[in-house]
C-alpha cells in the first residue's frame, strides 16, 4: 500500500509537516492519523472475516450438491434402460 520509506524520507516528511502545520497541530494530526489507520485495520479485519464466513457457506453448499449428484448418478446407473 505504502512505498517503502527509509528513515531519511520519514524525517523529511515530518519536517515538512512541522513547517506547514506548526508544532501545536502536529500531535493532533498524528492522533487523527493513528485513529484512521486503526479504523481501517478493523474494517479490513471485519471484511476478511465476512469473506471467510461466505467461503465456508459456499463450501458447505458445494458438499451438499456433490452428495446429491452422487446419489442421482448412483440411482440412474442402477435403473435398467
């Protein structure tokens, strides 16, 4: 998602942010960024959990359909033509 940033790039970004926003706004912005990233992480985890739940349900349906197909195949092979 983010490019690999080295220590010098991070320091440069922080210095620019300090110049633009000033020392009083920087902690507030960091806190807001942290909250935003945390919320994004939670939403992503919830999405993956939903995906796993749907995947499990699809697997169950697949097994049921496979069993039914096997039964129909067995029945059709047993009947004389």
